[in-house]
């Protein structure tokens, strides 16, 4: 594997770094401190990033986007996350579903939805899966038809009527187009009775409910979706009816949203760890305790060593996953890297906070990084997510022994 960056990859990395330092970092703490969850969002930063191509980075070139590779996407995500993890995720969330559009939508659907997405600097994407009574059982569903999501879709001629709720949906209060998974056959298990729909924000009968107030990732909008006889044209069905398999792209398409999601979280965590390491080394070189710089104290050196060791290990893993995605190498590494990133980001940010607190320095950013890192326990570190790669590992081990 050769991780030497091309001129194009380096250019995107530098663009993201400059934008992160000059535009994102100056507003990061102020947005995080706003009490109202709806008001933490800032359209100005989205518009500025969009004009640089950061919102449409993953749209294929044949459809008018930049068509960047996964290595470039990982680099940009980590650079943006170094300034603010939640803002980075708001941009990369659009890449995630750009991949899904490219992988699963018809040419007619791409023309209808990618054109406005490319032209409108405020056009954000999202996907609705989680519901008040259905979360992790959507990812590893049992065979019981009662398990999993309950949002119901019934066909009436050329339209489908959707009824039910979604919750904690990313970009929910700010997105203009959503992929929505609904049960079109409630009498069979989830994977055999689910259909995916493209649902624009202005769909009749569809509205946004509350925006959830979180301790971390406060900029990132997670909202409730309410469907009350929402009417969606049959032309907006993605793939076959009863054939979405919950996430079409989860089935192994390397251009799909789920595999990108593993890389996305790991690359974002890398940026946060870089920020925490930078904060700690600056603290150690500028603060004294007992008449000596913190940097000259053995315990501090050991903590810094641990932070950098974990961060560089995560960097190597992220670059390997991005390279594997670009070269269409199939392995369990993406899921493992995502799980690894959960442990790394939480340990590194906690050490950073400990060092600041131990030196008597109350730093709002050190506190923010820990709160943001807690999100990984829900997105990538829960029991089901840690179980997912095991099935792939078992299959790979069987192949090696055969």
C-alpha cells in the first residue's frame, strides 16, 4: 500500500485545512454553547463550505460532482473534524447519501435529485431509519416480523401513503431530501418487507417534529420525523418494492452509504484526536507546575506518548480502509476500524481533559471534545456495531482454512 498523496489529494487536504482553521474553528465553541438545539446550526458556514465543493465532494464526475476518491474524503473529513467534529459530520453526511444515490438510484432519479443538490448550497441530505421503538434491531434483525422499524407504507395507485415516526435523524431539521425506509409488508421479516423511498422535505403529510438536545455534536441536527398520510410518488421508490434489504448498499456495494459510514466515523475521530493531541502538547510546553514545564514531567510525557501512539495507529488504520475502498478490497477492516476509533477518541480526549484539569486550566474546548467523543458510543461503539464485523471475520477465517 502506498499512501503517498497525489497533487489533487493534497490540494483538497489543504483546502479543507484552510477552511477549517479560518472559518470553522472561530465559530466552533460559540455554536456549541447555544442552549437551543435548533439555533446551534449556522447556514453561513454550510454555504461557504459548499462554494468550495465540500458538500458535493462525493458526487460522481459524470453527474457534475467532484468524484473524489475515498482517501481524499478521509483526509477532508479529518481536517474539518480537527476544527469541529459536528460540522465535519454535517458535510460528510451529504457524501454518505451521495454514494447511495450513485449506487442505487435510476438515471431518472439522479437527474431529478442530483441536479438541485448540486446547484443549491443549502441542499443537505439525510436518511431515516431509527424509530422510537426500533433502533439496533434494524441492523441485526431477528426473523420475527414484529421486530424492527414500524413506519408503514401502503400503495394507492401511483402513490404510496406513509404513516409513522422516525427519530434522531441526522440533518433532520435542515435536510431537503431524505431516504426513508418503510415497511411495505408487515407480515414478513424486516429484510424481506422493507422498501426505500426518496422523500423531499416539502412532501405533503411529512413534517419535522422536535430537534433533540444533545450533550455533544451540538451543531449537528438530529430531529424527529412525522408522517401523517404522507404521499410519495411511486417514481420515488429506490430499488424494488420489498427489496431494499434495509440499506441496499449494506449488502456489499463499495460505493454505498454503510461502508462509507464506517470510514466516515473513523476519519472524523482521527481529526478530533489530532486536535486533542495538539492542545495537550501546547499545554505541556507552556504551563509550569512545581517550577517545571509539564512537558518535562515523566507522567505527562507518558500520557502524551499514549495519546500520540493511539492517534497514529488510528491514522494508519483509516488510510488503509480508505485505500481498500478505493481498490475494492473486501474485508472486515472498515467495521473494525470504526470500533477501534470509538475506543481511541474517548481515551485520547479524556487524557487531554485530565492534563488540562491537572494543570488547573479550565478549557471549554477540552470539555467539548470529550462530549463530542461520547457520541461514538451510540454510533459506533454499541454492542450490535461491535458484533457486525465478527460475521465477516468468521467468513474470512473459513476461507483461509479452506
